[in-house]
């Protein structure tokens, strides 16, 4: 990647709901960082300027005009920055040209994508170009899938140190969560369902746990589409709506790490709903909930109030199991609601980690764990309100 760029980081989509949260976070958390040259980008200069004023960002933060429908403007933006942070989704509708430009021009890229079929298409189309140009393209740098991808990685690194081996079976269990999924997540789900109806190949990718590990097919994974009782945790568990993307990213991380977790690695995710009949009833309700794909789901550009974002939280438990009764537990918890307050911080720190810390990571299309690992964990704990810890 060329270092002769006008900007270190551009937030593309800064006038949208999540993009403005990212811009607000950068302007506040890094207000005294005179070495960070960043800009806000979008389609409309007036909207960008209004957002810049509303969030209290410095008046000299540059505004860059770029539009997916204008390839020249998109390419000019990509050529001007070391890293592009994009919140403009659904990515299958608005992201392909941007990934192509970043891969061609050697510009690093982070997004909030939860669209595995599109991600596989980008891997196939631009993976080699990114390796050649030095562009580090990292998908899914928000609630999907950082706490889960890095949570499994954190557990496996501890297992190597404490047990002398990684663990071939890991369960991800969401213990607590307060907050809403983003309108972007809902829009991405709807766009994916529409695309799958039109193209059987997309449906095949969506049903493949190893869709993001080209050429590899691992062991059968446990079904996690119905409520089940977790005897060890004395709780019912329900299907977790983000599992369809998180599990794919975790398996891609294992693939990119040379199957450090093992070629027989098994991973699933569910959300705990409590013990007894109440827990069972809640699990059944969650399992039957289709609201994220309905017209009642939040729309892109909509989101919770600042108070709701600040009062949100999440807590995810990871249980690793190996031969001979080997077992290890770890957890990842986060302050603020997962879909907005925490996600906006996670993607910002991912961009800064590529820029400043993970400088040895070569070009290619990555997941967060192999691309940034403990460097990103350190940033998330110091700046973004996340906690990674081992449990008894």
C-alpha cells in the first residue's frame, strides 16, 4: 500500500445513522490525536456538513463526495486514503465496486458486513488482487462478528498456553444482551433472501458452514435451529440470529490460520433464555421470531436514542472442549448496545488497528482474528468498552 495518501482514514457513509456514530466516536476519542488525518465521505456535501456540526466534530474535518453510482468518484476516494471504513450497506447492493477499487489500488478496507454469500463472491473475485496490491480487506468488523471471532481466537490462544493444545469443540452462548439489531442488519438479511430466491448458488453458499473457506469442507456442524436445554448451564438455549454469519467467519479464521483450531473443528452459537418452563417458553418464542426479516424491523438510518445505546450491553460465553475432559471457558462482554453503540466503536478501532498496529499483515481478504488478533483485542479493551477474560 502506498503511504503517499492524503488521508489515513475515510468514513464512507458518514451522514447515515451508523456512519455518524463512527464519525462522532473518532472526533471525541481521538480529538487530541494530531497525527490522525481522517475525513467524512458520502453523496451529499450539505448533509455531511450538517452531521459534522451536529456531532461537534472540528469544522476543518474534510468532506469527500463519493457515490457508488459514480465509479470515478469512488475510485478517487479510495486512491486518497490508506483505509476506507464503510457503513454503506447492504453491501451486496452498494459494496462490490468499493471492494474492487480497494483491492486494485492497495487501500485497506473495513465494513460491517453480515452477508456471507456476497463475501464469498468478493473473495473469489478480488482475493488475489488484494494480495498483489497489499490491500487488507476485512469484513464483519462490528457485533457481527468481532466478539465471536475474536472470542474463539482468545479462547484458543489461552488453550494453547494452559492446555498445550487448541480445542476441537467450542460453544458460543450469548448469556445476556440488551439492545437492538441495526437497520442495516435487517436490510442486509432482506437483500440476501431476495438474492437467494433468484440464484440457487447463493442459497447453497448460505447453507454451507464453510462457505468462506474455499476448497475446504469440514465436519458436520451441530444443528442450532431449534431450542435445546443446556444441562451444564442449567438454561434453555434458542437459535441466535447472528449465528449464520458468525459461524462462517469463525471457520474462515480457522482456515486462514492454517486450521490452527483443527480440521475437525466444530463450532455453534445460541442465546441462553433461562431455566425451567419460562426459559423454555422464551426459547420457543425466540426460535419462532422472524421480525428481523419483516416490515417491523428497523430501517437503515433508524436507530435507538443515545440513552438506549448507552444503556445497552452484551455478554457472550465460550466453552471449549477437548479430549480427556480438557475444558476451558472465556467470555467477551461489551458496554453499550451491540448493533449501534458498540459496533460503531468496534469498526473504528478495527480501521485504526490496520492503520497503526497490524502493519505486518499482508494483503488479502481477511477476518479480524488472523488479521489483527491480540492487537485489536488490546484496542477494544482500552477504547471501545469490551472485556475479554478467562472464566473458572
